[in-house]
């Protein structure tokens, strides 16, 4: 069934248009583009899991208001990727399982405006990954399930601009993990489903820039996990489906709680400033309502806002800015 304007309208939420899994074709994309042109406030489009080809991708590449585009699980091919690579407005692009190949990846590697790129799930190959590793503008890159090994991981590890990297589901081991451990710029790293072992995870444990490490199913044991528990900077750690026991899992949980409490003081100050501002706004609303309008509704709203702000301020001071609890990363 061809898409209609009403179907598009019902799929808008704020600045996002979500048309995921609607059996969309290139012909439907023409209707979507016409709608987007007349609704410039929509800056994010999700059309993953459809039947869009390179013609649809080329059409979407011309919609300059878009900042974020998800075309994963479509068959846009090399032509579609080349068109998207030539854009200067896109910042976030997802092309997982889109069959763009190494040629498409090489074109994307030349883009100087993208900040986040997902080309996971066999969208590209080894040559494409090496090309993307040389990009100096990306901050997040997902090349999970790209059938890459230690050579490609070493190339990625040499990148000094990436802050978040997902290399899960590939074929690298201790050598690749050791190369990644030497990177001083990554804050988030997913190495799940790779055979890095205890030696590889020990190397990663010595990295003091990482805040989040996902190492599920990486053939690590208690020796490797214990090394991770000595890292004073990790605040999120996932080691599911590995050979660790309950005591080791408890040690991970204890380490995470300790590290979160020891967050830099600038984070604590930011939290207290924000909650203090909310309290001031609420109190000011009450004062204005009394002195100018004497409006009961404004008094009530202002009181509630002020109360929540004060609670947040006190809580922030009492708990020293500890962030909300994160799902426990210790699995047996």
C-alpha cells in the first residue's frame, strides 16, 4: 500500500519522522520528500527496514534540513552511499546492513561533516573500514559485524578523533585489543563477541580514558575481570557471558559504585547549579504570582517547581552528584 500524507502525519513526533518497517519503496520516498520540504522543522528521519534503493537514497540526500537519517536495512548500494557521502548537512547517518560495500565506505570516509556513522552488519568490508579509520571528523563509528581482524582494528585504534567505537562481532583478538588500549581518546568501546581473552582485557584495563567498556562474550575469566576492577575511571562495564563467578561480579559492582562517586567535581557542580536554577525559577514564579497576579494556579505550579528544585539541590549536595544508578554490568 503506497504511503499517504495522513500516514506520514501520524508518524511525526516533534522534530522526528519515524517510518520504520513500512514496506517503503523509492516511489514512497518521493512522497516523503515532498512532505519534508513543506515541514522544515523535521530534522530527523527513520526509514530503516524498508525496501528503499539507491534512487530513494539519492532523493533523501537532497533534503538539506535533515541532520539525522537512518537508512539501515535497505538496499541503497554504492550509488546511494555516494550520494549521501556528498552531503554537508547530515551529522548522524545509519547504514547498517545496507550493502554499500567498500566503495561506498571510501566515499563516506571523505565526508567532513558527519559526526556519527553506523555501517555495521556486513554493510562494508576490510578496505572500507581502513578508509573510515583515517577520517578525522567522526566522533562515533559502528563497524560491528564487518568481518574485520587485528589489522583493521590497529588502523581504527590509531584514530585520534573518535570518542565512541563499536567493533563488536568481528574476528580480532589480543593484538587488536592491545592496540585499542593504547588509544587515549576513546571514551566508549564495545568489543563484545571477539576473542580478546584475559590478556586483551588486561591491556584495556590499563586505559584510563575509557568510561564505558562493553566486553560481553569475549572469553575472559576472573583474572581479566579482576584487572578491570582496578581501573579507577570506568563507570559502566559489561562482562556478560564470560567465565566469572559471583564474587568477581560483586567486585565489579563495587568498583562501579566507587568510580561513580569519584566523578570529577565539575560534574557535581553542574548538577547542583541546574537543580538550584530550577528552585530559583519555582520560587520566583510564586513571588510573581503573589505580588502581581495573585493567581492561585501560578502559585501552585511555582510551588511544585520550587519544591522539586530544592529537593534536587539537597539531594545533589548530599549524594555528591552521584549519577542515577546504571544497570549492573556484572553477569555470571
